[in-house]
C-alpha cells in the first residue's frame, strides 16, 4: 500500500504515516519540518530556515548543516528517492502536501469558506469545524524563537478569532444556552480577551440569567483592572447598561455579504469614540473618522464595524479607496466592486456612473447594510458611494476633513490617552516584556507622544529585535533629535512628528533620508546609499542604520541571500519627497548606474538562448549566485527600470532591460519581461533597439506567438545589419529559423540557420554554433534524417561541453532524447530526457523543466510506464496552468488522451487539444493534434472519422517537413 503522510501543527507537531502517529526525535529536524509546514507548498529560503534553526547569526557552516538536516528529514519521510514531499529550489526548500494532509491548510480553507458562507448556519458549522482542529497551542514545544514570535503568535490569534466569530454566529442563531459552558472555559483560559467576556455575558443575558450576566461584568472589570489597570471596553459597558435595563431584544441574523477585514486583535482605547460611533451607526446616517495619517482611523473603523455587525443583518461592505496612493479608486470602479458584492453580475452593471449610482442605491433601499469606505481622498470620491437611505449606515475614514459631505457626523481623532497607548504597546510585544520593565515601557509611550503610528513603529522594532531590553529602545528615544514626535498633546500630526526627527539629524543623514525617499524601490539593501551619497559601503550602512535608529527607515528582514533589507513607510517616503529639493534625475543617476553595473555582471553568468551578451571587460560578479541575486532584487530592478524611464534616463532604462532579459527568460517571468521590454523600446537609443527587438522575439517565441516573433526577429536582423553587427545579425537569423521551425516551414528554417551559422563562424561565436546545430538536428529528426540529426546533435553536445555551456548542453541532450524516442531506443531516450530535466531544474528554469516533463512523459507512455508518465504530466500541467501556457496544455491533453481509461475520455481530451490548436498558427501542432484525435476516434470505434483525421494529419505534417512523424503515422495506420 502506498504510504500517505499527514502533518499536524495546530497543537504539538505530529507526523502521521498512513494513519499512525510517528515521532521525529531530533529537535532540529522538528524545527525544520515546522518551518516548511508553515509555508506549505511554497519555497522557504535557506536563510530563513537557518534563522529558524540557529537564530539571527548562523555559523559559516550552517548552510551545509541545513542540507544535512534536509537529507535526514527526507530519510525520515521516506522521500530520499522521489523527493515529492520535500523539494529543492534555487533559493531554498519546500514541502508539498494536499489540504487534507496538513491541518493548517484545512483550517485556512474552512476559515475562507466561512467568510463566503451563504448563510449564518453554514458559517457557524464551518467555523466550528475549524476550531475543532486545534489540540492546543500552535507548534507546542517547538524550539524556535523566530517561529514563536511570528508564526505561533499569528496562528494562535487566528484560533481565537475563529472562536470569536463562531460564538457570534451561534449567538445570532439564538443558541445561547448551548455555548455558555464553553464560554465559561474560554474566559477562564483567556481572561484578558474582552470579547469572550462580552459573549458570555450576552449569552447569559439572552437566556434570562441577568444576575449571572452582571456577575460576569463584575469579574471582567476586576480582572482588567488588576492585570492591565484599565476599565472594560465600550462594548462591554454598553451591554452592561442593556442588562441593567432588562432589555431582551432579539439579536439580528446575518444574511448578506461580510467584507470587513479581520477584527483588530490588539485594539486598545478610543472608548469615547467607540461609544459615539457604535451608537451612531446603529441609528444610521453617515459617520466620518478624520485625522492625520497614522492616528488609527482604519483600526477604529474596523473595530466599530465589527461591534455593530448584529445591527446590519443584510451585510457589511468594505472598500479601500486608496486616497493616500497615486491612483485612488474612482467612483466607477468602486461602484463596480460594490454592485458585484451585492450580487449583480458583470454583464448587468451599467456603463455610466450615474446609472450605477441609481442601481446601487436601489439595491440598498430598505436594507440594513453597513458601508465602510476607507482612505477616502475627498467628498467627490465618497458622495456617489453613500447609501442614500435611512435603513443603512456609512462609515468613512479620511485624512481630509470632508467638511463638504452633507449631513455627515464627524469624529476627529487625536493621540491616545496614556493608558490606552500602553495597552497598545502591551498587545504588540506581550505582557511578559511589559511586566518585566514597566518604567521603560511607560517611557517609550511618553517618548512616542502616544501617537499610534509612532507606537507601532517602536513596537515593531521590539518585535523584530527580541533580544533587546525595552530600556535600550527607551534610551534611544530619549534623545529628541531621534524621535518622530513632539512631547505635547497639541496639534500633533504625523508630519510634525517626522519633521522633529528629520530636523534632529545631521546634514549627511538628512540628505540620505531625502535621497532614499526619492527611489521607487519597495525595499532596499544598505549599499544603495553608497552611490546616492558617494560613500564607501561601511559608511553607507552606518547612514542607513542611523535612519533606522531615528525611525525614519524600517528594518524589513533578510532576503534569500542573507542580505539585510530596509524599507520606508509610505508616510515617511512622502515626507522625504516633500523635503527634497534635489532633481531626481540627477540625484539618482549614479544609483541607477550601479544597478546597471551589477545586473550586467550578473547577466553574464546566466544561461542565454537566441541572444548572448557581447564580450565585455567586467569585474567578476561577487554577490553570490547570479540568478539568486536577481531573484532577491527583481522587484527593485523592475522599479528602477520604470523610474529611470520616467525621469528621462532612457538609455539607462533600456540597458538595464537588456541585462535583465536572460533572468526573465530563465525564471519564466514573461509578464514582467513584456512590460520592461515595451518600456525599454520606448526610450532606447537607436543603436540598442535591435537587441531589444531580438529579445522581444525570444519572448514572443516562448509565448508561442510565432507571427509576432518572426516580425521581431526580422526587424532585429535589419537593425543589426545596418549597424554592421555580425554577432547580432547571426542571432536574428537564428531566431527567424527558430520561428520557421515552429511554423512548419522546414526549408526556410534550414536556410535561415545556415545564414546564422555563417555569421556565428565569422564572428567567432561557438555558443551560437551549438544552438544552430541543435536546431538543425531537430529539423533532420523531424524530416526522418535520423543519422544526420545524430551527427549534428553529438557535435553540438561535444562543443557545449568543451565550452562549459550548460544551457546549450541541455538543449543538445534534450534533442538527443527526442531523437532516440523516434529510433525506438526508449530507455536511452528516457535517460537523456531525465538528464535534461535535471539540468533545467539545476539552472532554475521552470519553463524548460515543464517542457522536459512533457517530452519525458511521451517516452514513458511509449514504454508503457504509465504511472510515471502521469506524474510527469501532473507536474507539467501545474506550471502550464499557472502561466496560462496554451501550447503546453495542448501537449498535456494529447498525451493524457493516450492514457485515458475510456474511449470517451480519450476523445474528449483529444478534442480539447484540437479546439485549442486551431487558434495557433502552427501547422505541425495542428497535424499532431489531428493524429491524436484520429487515434482516440479509433478507440471509440469511429473508424471512418479516425481515417479522415489521419489523412489530414499526414497531409499537414508532410507539408511541414515532419517526415519522421508521417512515417510513424503510416506505420500505425497499416
């Protein structure tokens, strides 16, 4: 019987082998497994795994030791041979499991389904099933400080959030008496979670146990006062007043959409505002929360919206209007989203904003729906989105005053009271650290000016540095020049707080902050300050760390290379740009040139096909593996290309695009490649456009857009010829021959490749010669010239090995594998194709790897190794589906047609391939699909139709020069 592994992390870590719990005794092995399971089905970087195992500063031997631990884990899971569970990636490792193999995945699925549940009964059931998966605290007894402070805390919080939502649903369904006992247990286990107290009190109240409900409020008040020094929150106090008044009003049942973000687990303070907003929203109308950025508007809005959910049984809609971003959500797009949430299909949504408003308000009439509009920019953006009825309510947050919003009730926010500010810090860093250093904790609150943004930045630094004592951070904040805020409760706002910290820096640090804020990258390594400021790397890092200490820059963790990364909060970036008087094009040019230098040196080390970088005198790339470096920096490189083009630095943008193409090809980042190539062509100097056209031809070829690719290669060839660039012209001819191959024009393909070969020889490019030899070998194989094909391919592989060219050797090995498939040497074919697949995986090329799997599956089917073939097709299909690769899907459908258990299924799959291939301009693929459909029709007993499809396939493949496949077809028909 095939072994079936299962894993449990919602409690102590458990490993289950075919239903039997087995023990992993090694502590480090358990930590490694837990870290992989926390990100199941996704790569986890080696550096992150090393941090889980050994902390922030692993030893120099850590990477090798990690590899040993991975091997031992595979051995424990009987996965050494197949490696289906624990897989290796260029940047780390991953574990692959189905939903039912890992309780965490099941839990996440149930949570998501509950949010989309059509009714309250289903929501309660799904949440109950999710809660029942828990056996104790997440990953209990796993010894990893990083995991405890990130994954474990997050998962445990999700557990309590699910229980709170489940309890709310049960209460709304009127099952008060059924959950009282569990609620008593929950408040005993978690006396500081006010929501559990509220739910127990409500359940007792609704079952007529008023005295017991009042006693719950008394006990909650005592616990909160003794442990935290605070009073019960507004929600508890309001329920207390309801119990005292003897109210027994029924609780509404939720029936509409619920789009609210998760309740804010560490919400603190704002009791007066909560009372006013919750009471006001229950009465209806429009309420606005206004104040400066970072003051906590969204947290307050989400908290209040959850409190009043029961008053809006027809649903709660939430929309982020992105008023603080460059492209706020317009009324038309916002109404489209809201109407879809109310059940209107896309085709039924009117085109004009006015008609959408009418439909929207008509749907909201007489319905108890709450609309939360977050981050509004102005009245014009909000006004069309308001319900316009007295039955519902709207809650709007904005940095602007929105004074022109008719009949709106305004709730302005200022900084937090001291007690609430301390509670916010406690919720973020934990009760234990606050209790250990109460004086330092209060000092941090004081130095942060009790502003939520400043407090959360301080708390984030403490969470990110668990080895710090609170007194260390308090000491840093005691210097006014390093604080964000003023020590007063006047008209303090985020900008004023930032200005205080900014003005407290010396001029070089102010310059560093301004210049860093001008860069559009989402995060950055410390070296980025070096070319910006003209400093060496150590001084540049000191400047960045100084900005971290001043809380103008955040520590963002480490990337897959182990490199420390930083980021600017959006508000801080905006402030820096306001303060900057430098011309961005001038200020950033040296930085962009540094990015180009690094990308150029990394690009030389990457595999290339159909175009190679010209020989340049370059320093060696010394930042580790070039592909991994591109992986870590890709978002930044993409952003730099975009920004350089926008600033008029077109030559830089185009050159960086050219140097990034091989990486995009290697990692199958085709969407990104298309974007930057278009941008590069729009701003490139004339002499660089041919190479960008050549690269676009390669991209279009990868995407099977052969007509466009042919046009690109032709344009590139013309440009290279005009410039006298023989090297480039050779690649353009090769690209045109490549497209002739795919389009079934074998004679034209041979001629184009000969033109390319002549120029490769003349320009001294043996790598290009290998590529042409591989293509000529493929052409001869298809034409039936098997001996000539083998001669071409063996010669290509021999030259590639002499050059140490792994990419070209991969291509030659692939073609040899396909050649042996046609000669009937299936064992040898499989060996060559497995070698090619391993090489593609080693290079980190998922596109090539998926295609290798298809070719290998074809050979395995021919040798009747059907389960192995199906596994290869499954993995290939995952890639093709994810990347919407139509050509790949056609191959898989055709091969699965041969594997189908019934004739009907074989015909269905072959027909799918046939229907899709009609949209492609590829006669060979059309002929192959005709043949497969003919085979399926024969299985179904439809012989006349089968013969007609075979006849058409023979004609098509003959015209394309695919004589070997014609001969194979004729043999099968005889």
